[in-house]
C-alpha cells in the first residue's frame, strides 16, 4: 500500500499500514464512541424469556440503561436496581441486594435474575457472589422456589458494552449448560449473533429456517425488543431464548459466533463440552453473507441453496450495479462497534466506496487485524481510530474530508458541523424511529442497507432532476 501524507493523527489513530505516531491527546475522553459494560449485559439478558436484569449500583445506573434502551427500541423496558446510596457506599450494599432479590422474587417471579455490577459496587468491593449465596441459604428449605441468579462482573470504568454482552453470554452458559447424557450430539446449531438489532437477529433466524437448520440463539431479542402492541404491558420478556434451550447448548453439533468480540461463550462450550466452535464475520454484504451461507450448507451437506436465497443474492448483485454510479469513489467515515464496523467496511468496498476513516471506541487488536485484511485486498489506506472517541473522529473528518458519515445518533453534531450526511446505524439511535427494524444482515438486509445508503448520497449530492450538484451542497 502507498504511504500516507495525512496530518499527524492523535493517539489510537493509525493508517492501515503504519504504527501510531506519538501525538497524544492531553485530556480525557470527549463524546465517547462506546457504552459501559452493564449496557451490553442488560441487552443480552433481555433476550431470555422471563429474565430480569438487576443493576447492583445507584439508581442512576438503571435509569440510564432504561433511558437509552427505551428511546432506541421504543419499548417499555424494565431494569431493576439495588438503589445504592451514600450510606451503602460506606457500609456495603449487601442489605440492598438481598432486599432487591426478595422483591423481584415476590413481585415478578422471573425465570432468571442477572445481577450485573457497576463501577460503584466494583470500587467498594462488594462480594456479589457471596451475597447471592446468603440469599440462597435463606431459602434452603424452599430452594426450588428460586430462579437461577447469575453474578456478572461489569465494572463501568473499564471495557465497554461489547465486553458486558460477551461476559453475560459466557456466564449464562457456565451456569446453565448441562453435560450431555450421551456422547451423541443432536442436530442443533448454537448461534451467538452478538449485540445486534432485533431485525438482524430475525434475519439470521429466517436464514436458518430456510436452510432447515434447528438452532438455539444466544440470546434472541427479535421479539422481546420489537414486540407488537397488544394492549398489555409486560414487565418481563414474554419471548426469547428459554432456559431449557440454554441448558441443551452443550449437546449441540456446533456453535457459530457472528461477532469476534462475543466468542467467549463458544470457546467455553468447546473447552468444557467439546462442542465445535467457528467464528465468522458479521454477514453484511455479498462476501460475508456468502461465507455464512456456505458454512451453514457445509453443516448439512446442502448442495443446492434455497431458491429464495439465490433470488435475494441476485437482487443484491443487481442493486450493486444499479447504484455504482452514485457510490463509486465516495469517501466514508464510519464508527461504532468493532464487528459492525468491520462488516460494514467490507460491504462499503464492495459498493465501490472508499473507507477513509474507520473508528471504534472499543480498543481491539482483532478489529485492527480485520480492517488490515480487508484493506490488503482493496489497496485503500484509511485512518484507523482504534479505541478513540468522537472528538478524535471529528478532528480527522476536518483534516481528511469525507462525503458520508455512518454511525449512531451521537455523530449528528459532527455531520451538522461538517455539512455531510449521516447514515444512522448501530446503537443508540434516538433521533429517528424504527431503529429496532434496521436490517443490514444477509442478502435482504444488505440490499436494504445499499438502497438507503445510496438514497442518502442522492438526497445530499444531487438535485431534484437527478443531476449531481457541483459544489456538493444540498439543495
């Protein structure tokens, strides 16, 4: 790849072929490009039928979770709290946690309680597992009345929602997966989709159904975070992955993980129970979806792809040709979760776009490797912001100049300041409706993504008669 002559980047900013230059930002994170660990844990728990997340921390922690989740998914979401206060910081939160567990048991009777820690309880050193054991002892004569109670360590001051999601999936499997009664595996596939939109989880399920593959989704938010209006309010998810399904995961024939940053559960099942594990890139675009479909085909020795999938693939190819005139050579800045960004970057290059700036708030060597592998095939030399924030992103947008910004709603101010369109994808999206219905996976999702991206370019850079505006300004 050619060498770059771009301005000196700040810390965590590299070109695809260079090491970071020593020009560190001298202040704290500004406008972070990630969420805290409990947020990812809560979203994983909300994909389990009848489960309830409990934040062991201050009331503000659970309020923040509900606030972000409700305005993104537009659904009533229940996240409980132990309501830590000044006195509990001094004397510990045991009393609060015991009371919260008792209240949840009596009032909601959930199938499972996921206790996620916070920066407050991690800092004071509460023994959450010990407190849960004490609660179990109080029910020693009626232990069958208690649901499984998980302790998930999710300090908000380290990691991100990506790690929180991953830890929760692993904790669920460690606590619930049962040893198979025989050495014969069943014909079920475990699928760990990662922290995806409900519509994308549904798309994965639809593809598995078309391929006639029995599956267990870990975890299934396709209904619980995209529920129909039926006149009733449900405090617990009425659908999702069941505890019995989680218990049977150790007897499945294979685990497929669609997020390289959520693979701990699959690794655990392989080490503990010998369940084969394969990690795939997020099936966004043509190449990644082809890989997903071919992997599924190999599991059942399927020679012929279902006609519906062949049709959808052909439609995607046709749309790529139709939109090439609008997208070819357009410079793009993209930010968000590492697996989402990697998948999107792969598809953007298939569209003929140029990924000029690629950013994630979760610092990851896997992410760097993925991006470099994609760039080695295309010859592009983007700036990579690995573990940075949206301030870093905006500084590079000012220097580099791009035609399109792709990411969540927190990039809206950058788009406004720099007079470039923002295509919203990822989490959270709070200034538009329908975030739970944004579908980008598979051939159908990629086609939807392609159309919307292309129309965003047309709306901003072309006039009402379809002619490109010479100054790049929107009419």
